[in-house]
């Protein structure tokens, strides 16, 4: 058999072996995650609700020199949940607004717990990337932009602020869950997003569009 053909067949053989191993690894990982409520594209419950598992997982990541980031809305009222935030190497932290009344209208929870947890991780110097959704008529008022800028500029651990323009990509999930999508808003213009970006940058913040 020609050497070139032999090498080709050997390559195909090992690719099949490696694909099989990768598939088994994915299947095993899926089985483990499903035990903790994961369903392929999202967690059934928030990470801080499953604080014991998250803390153990993050510790294992650190022991194996794996950098781990945790995406969170910051709303956790338990000590275990707050400690889970502290275990991560990096937090992607949602901030929607500082007015407690408007925050309750938009999210059905007040923001005091969220802001308290943000200040808690800031006090220990935990690196944070803020994810700030811009929803016209809800989070884009001049007062809210100014208040958010003032808060974040006074913290010493904010690496960056990601401005997230409102979109309707997630509405299909509401239908899948049998829920009605009630938010009525339009996507902010590029001009408006750049204007907000400039307002935040005036406070010395590192800002980017999207994230």
C-alpha cells in the first residue's frame, strides 16, 4: 500500500477515535449538568440559587488553573449565594437601573440586594464587567444613565461596561414556556447607543457597545 494512502487511512482512523472520545465527553458533561438543572442552552435556575454546586465547581476550576467567569443578575439573598459570587475569577454583572421603583416595575424585584452584592464584591476587589441593557423607556433616561455612571465610577473594580442594546431574540422562549411577552420597546438607535457610551466615558469608565 502506498505510504500516502496509509497515512491518510491512519489519519481517518485517529480522527474517528478522537471524535468518539469528544462525543462521549460531551455526553458525560451533559448528563452531569442535567442533574443540576441544565437543559442544553440555559440553567433552569440561577447559578446563585445552586450556590453549593457553583462554589464547588468554581473551586475545582481554580485548583486546575481554569479561569472561571460567572454571569449573574446579582440578585441573591443567601450568604451561600453571595459567597458563590466571590468564588468566581470574573463576574459579568447585570445593572439595569438605580431607581428602585422603576427597577421593580421592570424586573419584579427591588435593586437594593443587587447593589449590595455589587458593593460587596467591589470591597474585595473582584474584577467585574458590567452588562447594562439599554431598553428605551425603561433604562435609558438621562437620570438613570447619570446615576449608573456615578455609581460605577466610584467603584475600583469595574473592568468594563458593556452596553447591551434591547432586542427581541428571547421572545421565542416565552412561547416555548407558555408565557406572554409583555415588554413593548423598540431597539435603540446606533446614535443613541453612542450617546450613552459617551456619557459613561465622561465619568472615566471603559465602555463598549455589545459584549
